[in-house]
C-alpha cells in the first residue's frame, strides 16, 4: 500500500495537501468486517496525524455512547426520548 500510494497520506491528498506517510490504515475497521483486513481496496496510506484523528473520533463517539448508557442506568437520572407523534 505504501508504494502504491507513493508514501503520501491519502486523506491529506484528498484535502489538497502533500504529506509524507508511513502508516497503513483500514478504511473499514477489521472489527467491523474481518474479511476485508487484507483487501487492498480497504487499505490506504495515511500520516500519523490523520490516523490519530480518525481513531480519536471513533474513541470519542464510543465514549459518548458509553456515557449515555451509564446515565440511563442510574436511578436518579431520567432520559426522555423524542415524542414520535410530534
């Protein structure tokens, strides 16, 4: 993948920047689709900054979901869902 992408970050390239890169990233996470772990179309070269940003975003959304579940389980917290009739 690194050679195919000329050792350039594909995320930065799409944004119009030229950034050297040495990290190979799974576009669709292995835990989501294990069968695509070695598929060249599911791999791209990205720089450390883009890779960290990608994983921090996922970690934040997972953390937010976990916090919602925790607060919903507490007896002193009431969660009101949107009224489907409105």
